[in-house]
């Protein structure tokens, strides 16, 4: 038996991964971004292959990761987490700037960002784990706390879409 609720004890940060393709911008919520190498600094991030952002990262081989603050409103996280860039312009009425890689960096509701160039990728069942070299990063607001997945789930009572790397079916003690 697997007690999948124990996975909620792992610490994740809530971020927006964004990229570009043919002059268009898109981004999605990700909560699986972690540093994997200190020098040169590299991160890994998991993105569902059905997400439009996945297509943009695959095409451009660049990604910006904007780290959300605890103060980010649910309507903001919902825009990037529960809506598709195929249906809406996620960057409409959102402050952002184009970084040195050409990927958009979200300025609203973020405490910092990193920009990275994809060096490798690992194809998993539903997701791709992008391994990327950091080319720029900056803290934008020292006064705010970064939002963790636990804070999003337990304090903000946020839901996890089925496309998320950390989605767990309602029945968590399933035999696998």
C-alpha cells in the first residue's frame, strides 16, 4: 500500500514557467522546480506535455521561472494554472518584462525569477523534466515570502489540476 499523502510533506515552490514561440508568450504554474547542479547553476523543472508552455519551451529551448509570493491572489494563480494559453492571452493585464533569453519574466506577485537555457530533457510518462542552465536570476522583493505548495494548498485552499506533477487522486491510499 502507498500512502501518497506523505508526498505532501515534500517542499515545493509555486512558480510560473514562461517561454516564447514565434513572437507569442505563454506561461503556466509549476511547482516542481529545483536546483540540480551548483556550477554552472542548473535547475530541473517538470512540465506536462499537454501544456502549451511545454511546446514553447521545447521550441525555444529557453524558460523563465517567476517565483510567486504568498500574497499572489487565487485569481492570478488560476489564470496561469487553470486556463490554457490556447484560449486566453495570459499576459493581458499582467506586468512583465522580456528577459535576456527572450522569455517573459512575470513582475506581478513575484519575489524573484530565474532565466535558463534548456541543456537536456528527460521524457516521463506525462511530463518532461527540463534540465536548464541558469543565465540570469534576481530577487525582486525581499519583503515578501515565496509561496510554497503547502501554503497554496493548506492556507489558500488551492486545488491541484490533473495536469500538475504533484496531482494525487482523491483516494490516496491506492495500491499501485
